[in-house]
C-alpha cells in the first residue's frame, strides 16, 4: 500500500495502544474497501515494534480455496496452525462452513478463546467480512467484532455514503461492538479536482500552459479535493 496507508496504520495502532486494546477487529460497511490489506498492514506495524501479533482472517467463505493453515477456534491448534508472514506476523485462517460459521455467534465463547487459547499474543488483529452485503456463508462480522476490544471501520474514499456509514456504526453499537474509529483509504478514488484537471488537458490540448494552470488550481482546491 502507499505511504498514506502506512502512516494511517501507524497512527491507528498508536491510538489503540493508548487505550490498551488487545483484540482489534477491522471491517468495512461495504465490500471491496481494502480491509484485508489494511488489517495486515496494521498487524505488521504492531509486530515490527517487537510485540507478538496474531492476524486472524475471518473473511473467507466456504467456497474460498482451502488453506493448509485453516483453523477451527476452540480446538487448541492455534500454535500449530499459525503461519508466518514476511512482516513476522503469526496468521490463522478461519474458513466458513457449517461446522464453524455459527460458532462465532456465541460471543462470550469466542472472547474466551481470544483471551485464553491465544493468550501468548500481545495483539490479535481480526480481518472480518463486510458488515453489509456480505456473502451468506461468511462468519457474522458483528458477532466476531463484539468479542473484541475495538472495531475499526475501513472505508474507501468515495466508496460509501454517510448514511451507510452511520448505519454501520449504529448497528455495531447495537450488537455490542466497540467502534473505535474510521480509517479512510484512497483506493481507486479520483477527486473532482483531479477529474477537472484531466479534462482540461484534453480540452485545451492546443494551449498546454492553460491546461497546466487550471490543473494546479483545481488540484490545490480544498473544496474539489
């Protein structure tokens, strides 16, 4: 990811440290928001600071390709199943299916797994399925997040409406989650100013100096950013 995402991950983890949150869930109101990438980035920041960190991918569907590291919570196999990422993060993958999908609806049980079965990790980062419009055979993200100390909402800039975001926060609170903050990622977002600048280059091809002048002004505009 770009430098702005790395800075956002550093700022997010720094704020989480101040609250002493150990179990941190990352989810998005809608699909295709870059949650998995940002959760892995945040976990890497924590691990590289010298603290044992576990990343649990709970975003998979039953149809996703099987992984050798598939983990079923509560079976005491976390240490054996954990893989290592290049950022020195331990990683577990939960693949949804009839035998595991509904386990997470028991919030107290899953919180006990995080606190006791995985007690050797200083931080546990959860990568969850989208809060809305998710595949039916994924783990309920609200249930998994409710077992955590904090929930971070990841939103792609320009990819979610204020109403949708407000609904996500309200539903999270209603289901017992602890919304901590919102991270905005750039993704494929193009600002209005950038669109105008590109159009100016095409329209004023006969006067490149004018196109550049318009481009500088609209790109610098706070309103059009």
